[in-house]
């Protein structure tokens, strides 16, 4: 029996410092190194959640997470030391999880993955699947994405946020919940 097509919604957490967003990570030594990949695989027709993916990543250049990042995400240096894997391994596992379907995020998180590949000089890695930035899709469905983060999407459509904002898996769940609500409304 052939399985139905899927789409994978993902979110990233990456190294950050006080004011790094305002400075666009342009201060010396600041890079957007991936620390967490969270994803939800959805049925591409109904947007019903099928499975989840969550992995911590050890940054190579800024190996010690800033107190700002720890407070923002709840991800600690101890957690990354205990459960984190190298970026290359995390990237390959994410691609295995996504499978043949397209991937999407609320914003251009694929650029951060590509930036990490360049930053670490990794060659020969599989390319990302087809990517879609969901901000335009949500705008087409009457959700103004301006000023919103991934964690805001589900609640903006009436889904309670479960977990912690700025946790990649919880944020991906929020986006997925918003997509499922829109699909259900469209089907009604």
C-alpha cells in the first residue's frame, strides 16, 4: 500500500547572544550555529501530525552557549554536552526523517542549515529537499505573519501553545497546529 504524501514542518534554534538579532549576527565571532532541530511530519492533504523529530546539536565554533541563549530556549550547556550530536549527523538524521516530501518553516530556516554546511566546510552532503517559507502561505490564509514567531502561529488561530517558546520542536508543533486548523476550516 502506498503511503500518502507528507510535508515536514521544522524549526531551528541556533546560537545567539544579547542583541545578536539586532546586529544580524555580524559582530565578530557570532555565527548562527544550529543547536536544535525540531520537526513535525504532516499528512500533506490534511496536515494531521504523523511523527516528530527532535535533536540537539553541538556547535563547533561557539561551543559554550551564551547565558542569553540558555535563558531564551531553556537549552543548557549541560544538555548539549550530554545529548548533542555533531551538526553533520543531525543534518543527515533530519533529512532521513523528512524523507521524500518537501520541508517548510516559518521563515528561511533552510538558509541557516546551508550556512552551517558552508561554515563547517562540509562537502558532499545531500541537498535539502524542496523548501517553502510558510509566511506567504499563512498570509494567503488570513494570518498576518508580520511580527510573529513560530511559537505564535498556533495560538493566533486558537490552538493552545504546549511546551516552551523558542524550543524548536514546540515551535514546529505550533506551526503544524496552525496549518491543521486552516486545513480543517478549508474542508468545512
